[in-house]
C-alpha cells in the first residue's frame, strides 16, 4: 500500500492530536519558573494582607484607645497615660468609633488578601482569567496596604503592609511576563 502525504489515516488509526500523519506527537509543555514565581508571589502578598488584617482585628481596641488618649492629651496638654486613667464617656465614645473604623479596615484587608491568595493559587496554569483577577486583586491589595502603611499602627501592622505592597508589585510584574503567556497558550492547545 502506498502512502501519500495528504492521505487520511486508515480506519482504526488516528494521528495524535496536533500532529500530522507520520509525525510524532508534540512534547508536553513544561511550566516555566516565572509562573511558579508569580503564584508564590501572589500567595505571599495575600498571606501578608490576611495576617496584617488579623493583627489589626486583634489589637484594634488597644490601638484605638492609644490613639484616642493621645488625641485628647494633645488637646488638654496632659499625658496620654493620665487621660487613659481618667477615661470618661467622651474617650470611650472616641475609642468605640475608632475601633469600628479599624475593624472595617481589617475586614477589607483580609477579604482582598484572601481573594488574592485564592486567585494566585488558581493561576498555576497561567490562564488569562486567573492572571486578570490576580492583577486586579494585587492592585487593590497594594492600595489597601498603602492606606494601612501610611496610617498609625504598630510596627507589625506597618511592616506587613509594606511587605504586601512590595510583593503585590512583584506579583504584577511576574504575572504578565511573556513566558507565562506562551505557556498558557501552549497549555490551552
């Protein structure tokens, strides 16, 4: 039987997907290190935000008390410790309001960080939808963390916020490297 280059495979014989008859199937596509680096960076940025939000939630009332006492001390000229000891209803109202603000901020930080963590973990195949969502939440994470980093807080809060900003920026760069796009395109085919 003569074989022609344009001939279809005989009944019961199939060419490998993506390969022409008589050719070997294409080698599986290997994941570039840039995809893994982007996934790790997104997860680290998300974890930094979630931990920062948990710290804000845990220490929010104490931080609010310190801030309110310092504000009253600045107005009255007394020390913040004296203001805390002679706490009145006005100071308690200020502490409650500041605590609510810190709790709302902490919940937002945790939510954005958790979503970045989730979509970062889903970006293993470098799918376009995952890269777009990681980009969106990395940007929002950096902006929310910038708000926390430039406000008053403990050293841990501010340090984790700056770490989230830097790693979110690294995530943005790594997510859109050309090797990731080529991998996603080859893995999809």
